[in-house]
């Protein structure tokens, strides 16, 4: 059974080698005109319980945080600390969206939150701290 990609989303091609490799398991998408990232969860993304693997969810949250911070704050960042709360199981076929909010931005540190949602229901909450790095061009996507 194929699930269509919701209207308003376009393919997102991450820049890092790791995320490009992960995208081979199933493509990532970005909502046009926003910083919402998303993916359709498929069987290759699952664990032995047939739900999305926690490592995949944490990686998506971390990458979405980095990408959205660059887009909104126009600074390069690296993750210093991230805590993850797994709130609900994500199943194959779910359309999973990553919504990011910058909580506080300083000269050296930036604090942000990512909510992974399915149909508006929060599945994962990640709180993270990022170090701002000097770079010729702002970049970060995991």
C-alpha cells in the first residue's frame, strides 16, 4: 500500500554524508515555505516491535533542529546536548513531521525544542543545546 506525500511538501536533500545515507532508506521532505521536515515511516525504519526505531527518531529530531536553526538564525551549529522523550509509538505508514522552535539564542549557545508529530499528536519531544560555530556559510543538518 502506497501512501501519498501530503500536498505542500517537496523533497529535502540533506547535505551531510550520514543523512544522505539515511535518506536512502526513505526520502525526507520539507514543507514548502517553512522549516517543517517530514518523512513517511516505512518498514526499513522499524525495530523488532514493528514501530519506528528510536535511533531514527532521535536522528530526525537532531537533524531537523540543526537544519531549522540554520534557516531561522543564520548561524552554524553543532549539537552539545540533546534529551529525548519518546511519548508515543510511530508506526509504518505514519507521516512524521518535525516542528522546531528556537527557545533562546545567545552568542555561543542556542537552545531549541523539536516535536515529532503524527496528525498533530506529539510522538517525541527533544530539547537540545547547540554551540554556535564560526563558518563562512551557515550550515548544519546532522
